[in-house]
C-alpha cells in the first residue's frame, strides 16, 4: 500500500513560509519581463454555494498580489470538482494551457515535460516551508513538480440527533456495527441511513476509503496497482449485498450520487452517516446539524488507515512566465494566505508554519482529530503518470459494482487490466 507519513510534527529547523524580500526562485532567470504579463489560473471550487465559492478567495488574493506587483495581472477561473480536471485537460490538449492549475493530479503533465519544476519557480523559504513528506508526494522520479496546496483526511460523520432517536449510543467501529446502526436508523424513519456517493464527482475517494477499510487499496507496497485484489472484490460485494441490497443507502442510486449531493443531504438532516472531510464540519454547523466524527469502521474493527488527500498546484511552461509564476506562488504560500484558505474551508495546511499555528490554537480543535488520523493515512498514487486516467475509469465504472446484479469481479478486473496497460505503455 502506498503510504505517506503525512504531517510529521517535528519541525525544528524548517524555514518559515514567508518570502524574504527580493529573494527569487532557486535557479531562476528571467523568462520575460514582468511588464504587461497576465497569468491565467484555473482552480477548483471548495465552496458549496455562491456565497462561499473559492472564486471570492482567489479574486481577493489576485488583487492583493497585483497591488504589490505592478505589471503582473492574475485572472482566475474556478470550476467545480466535477469538471475542473477535464477543463484543464481540454485546455492543454488545445494548446492553451493555463499558467497555473490547481487540480488533483500532476504526474501525467510532468511526464509529458509540460511543467516547471518546483525549484525553477519557488523562492527557497517557500520550498523549505512545506511539510517534507507531502512535498515529497509531489515528486516524479524524485523531482518535485506538484506543489501541495491543501490537505484533508476522512472520518465517519454521524448525525447525533438521528442516532439518539434510533437509540444508537456510539459510532460504529466495524462493518457489522455500521450495518446494524444503518438498519436502526432506517427503522426510525431516516431517509438515508448511510450515504454512499459513487457518482462521478469524487467516487475515487469513497472507493479508496472502502478499499482501505477492507484491508485493500489501489496499490501495494511496491506501487503496483491491486485494484482487483481479493480484498477489494470482497469489499464491493459486501457493499452491494449488505448496504445497497439491504436498502440502507437511501432511495437514489449510489452511481448517480455525488459527494456534494451526500453532503447537502447530511446538512438537511436526511443522512444518518457518511464519510466526510473537514469541510463538512462547517457545512453541517452552518445548517444547525449536531454531528460527531469517528475513525472509519473496518471489516472487523477500526479501519487500519483512513484516506488522506492532497490537492496540487502546478505551473505549465507553455507561456514562458516562470518568473512571474514564481512571484505569485510565493505570495500564495505566505502564512496569512494559507491560513485564510484552510480556515475558510476547514482544510488542513501543507506548510509547517500554519500547521503549528493551528495545533497551538484551540479555535482549530475540531481539526485536531483529522491531523491525528493523517499520521496513518494512505494517499492516492498521484505520482503515477497513469493515475489521472485510472481515476477517470473509476469514476465511469465503479458505481455499477454495487447495483443489483453488479459484478465487482468483472468491473474491478477491467479497471485493473486497463490500468496495467497504461502503466506498461508509460501513460
């Protein structure tokens, strides 16, 4: 299993995130003057409504940067997670790559020679300010191309009011207990006892969480795909028969249920349990939902690990704006700007300075459990050049495994064969 020891708390000797005046990126040279340069940025939306769209954060950040850097303009377009990867892929394919993209995978672009290395762009203090292990997760063949933007982990969320009404005294710790709790929730009239989002928005995450809790995962210790392992097949057979087949996942089809659909239903009080990331805390509290969090249940007890996620910034070479990109990214990673973003969306930081600030402030106590879980978290195999395409396959196919008559052996086997073919072809 590919494991990232994610938030090492020993930070002595690590430089602060703030950029020293006048310090330029390692090995940087002019790739054009700063005058009349417009940086095109594409980013993902972490909000759940127009009111808290990430577009507002990026617009404010861009205007603040422009005020301090005459001659460099920054235009940011924010898209939902259901379309941002495709948007960037289409732009690259048509020869109109953005200068900066903030998306979920970088390795395929790095392998094609389309990205700047991190040390070609970032000032030394910025590079030194990242949590070492997650910075290393942005490497392809030991060269960093993916610049970590934010992190998160997953926990089981449950509605305390609905649990009380169903007579459930504590969060489930095993699959059997989860099924029993779901059955009791259903009996008490809960519309969606357990929300299982296997729709295209982020089903690769729900898939990985269930694989991990069943003792499997996407890859083995050597980094080879193990998508159709016996453990993974058994996991999806259990989901098909014991949850979906028992009508414990609500009226909608899991294959058509997106993550945000599940989150929205949770904030309406329609969901008893679901797997969620830190942003759900804010969304639930904003709608008056009293919730609890707990480690993911596993096959016979607590899951051996949870899923951690890092989202990435990457910079494309096409427009030749290396120096200007570096200046903007150094600004993005100042402590205030990082803290503002992770605070807005209840996410986890990727810099040691902000991590220590959050651990030392009880305002952020709800996030401490997520930080703890990251100590044993597993992460997407984002350093594999095939991962972006494999992830697309999962989004297209995985939902069918849990439908009535679904065949996990066949579906997972097909994904495995195509993943192996991509690996062998150097995808």
